[in-house]
C-alpha cells in the first residue's frame, strides 16, 4: 500500500456463497491493518463463531427498516430470506479520513454502491470450479443439504454477474489470491481486470 495520501478508496468485494470471500477479505485486512473493513448490518441470527460488531452488526427487522428509511444504508439486499446492508455513515467517515475501505457484500449491493460511489473498485471472487464450490459448501457443515442445494443454485445465478465487476479473482490458492489483491490495491491489477482477454477466457472455463 502506498503511503501517499490520495483520498480514501472504496474496494467492493462480492462472490457466490462458498467462494472464500470472507476468508480472503479478512486475510487482506489482517495483512494491511491500514484498511478499514465496513461491518455490515444483518437481520439473520449470529452463528456460533460470530460476534456482534466484529463479524456483523446484528439488528432486528424493525431496526433494519428504520435505518433504511432514515437513509443510513449505502446499499441493502435480501439474501436467503435475511436482510444485509452497509452503513453509509461508516463508509463516508473512513473515506473522509483518507482511509481505504473494504466492503464485503453481494452483487446486488455492488450495483447500488456503483451508483452512489462510481469511483469504487469492484472485485468478484470465483471458485476454481463449480465442483470445488460444492465441496467447500458441504465441508463447512453449517447448512442442511436443502440449504446447500439452494446456495449452489443461487451461486450459478450470482456468477452470471461477473462481467459487471472491475476485477475477477479465481480463489484457488489463498496466497495467490492475496497477491492478486495486493496488485489491485496498488493499482496494478491488469492480470485480474475483466478487460483482460486471458482473464476472461479463464473465467469462461469455469462458468460455461
């Protein structure tokens, strides 16, 4: 990361469930503590390994709707029957302080953020194959088989939106994915740019 003050930059991450987005984002924030991670609101229940104000801001449906109506949500979406959203004030404060900000959201939210903040850098995370995505979902052992099947179905729909993003990272090996992200953060991410023909061919080998 350059120490030159260029104003805060917003990096928006999205991925199908099971692609390893959360692991990758947390690895990047750990490696680059100067990054600010925007903690999302959600109306779903916390999992056993999650903590409020660390993994998510857990709120009720009524509180979520109040925040939406008051204009506090930069983006919001319904995913697997629960609401998720990004705090507008949290992001704007970090950017005003010349801090780079990381958002971990879904493709629907990324569309909304692009409208509000068109200078953001959007990054889509893909698994190396659909078969590997299924293996990762089953190995997590956090969902029932019916939920896994639904996640796989929705994943195929999510993946269809990869062309809307500035960059695509194929998350096969974590260290390689982190290195690719480092290049993007430094502004040298042509290898993962969706305008790169080699990258487009690699992605199509996964999604077609």
